[in-house]
């Protein structure tokens, strides 16, 4: 495996981890002023917001 594809794979895995962290923090009703909560929200909002808006428009 070349280093570039390994780096991309690692970044995608890290982003999936951040998305799962956001899900679990919301599920367990963690305080959103927690720095980990803020990090997960800021890192995943560009991907989650359009999906949430398109889902709401279909209803």
C-alpha cells in the first residue's frame, strides 16, 4: 500500500470515528459545552447539515 492511500484511509477512519463520537454524545445527552462535543459538532457539521436538510425536505 502506498503512503498516500494509507494516509487517506487513516483520515477517513478518523472522520468516521468523529461521526460515531457525535452520535454517542447525542445519544447519552452529553453537555454540548464539553470540548469533545464541540470538536465533534464542528468537524461533522459540513457533512451532516446538508443531509439533515435534505431529509427534512422530503417529509
